[in-house]
């Protein structure tokens, strides 16, 4: 659980940059299972990985940020939204998935950027943008 993983959070975050895909996937799985352990000091390190040269590392970082929840993802909304323009399709999809999990974090200044994605060449990005906008609408209608 989170209480046992917390002391090892830095070591787990470091494995997000491992050269082996399977190790990166295992690190993401460990972090997604105990997101609270990684929220405070490690969120910035995870956000830093969004600029990594390897698309798999960027995708892993987005998955973890999405699992952190709105409270911890909100300060990094701009960095997550920025990955919607990533050259890698899987990274764009991961960015939208992170946004779908925490729609409140993206409501204010980023709604227009999400609306802009409705014109994106990639149908998957357009569909994902619709999901996020739908979640935003449902949240504001409630």
C-alpha cells in the first residue's frame, strides 16, 4: 500500500526513465496503485518526464499524473494539455486519458485548448477531446 511505498517513491519514480519498457510499465503500475505516496514531492519530477525524449516515458508520466487525481494534477494542467500536441499518438491519447480522470483540473483556461482539439487530424484525439468536454459539462451541470 501507499504507506509502505512512500519511503521508496523516489526510487520508483526513477524507474520511469528505465531503458526497458517492461520496467517503466511496472513503475507506472506501482505508482498508479499508490498515487498518494507520490503526490507531494514527486509530482514535479513526474511532470519533468513529460519532456523526455522517449515517448514511452512521456506516456508513463501522463498515466501517473492522471492517477494522482484533480488536487495534485491541477497545478500541472498546462503541462498535461501541452502533451496533446505530442508527435506520438500514444502520448496524445495518454494526455487525454489523464484529463478524463481529472476533468475539474482542466476546466478554466484549458477548455478552449481542448475545444481546439476537435479540429485535430487524428480522429482518436477528436473523440478523446469530446469525452473530456462531456465530463467538464457534466461536472458543471451537476
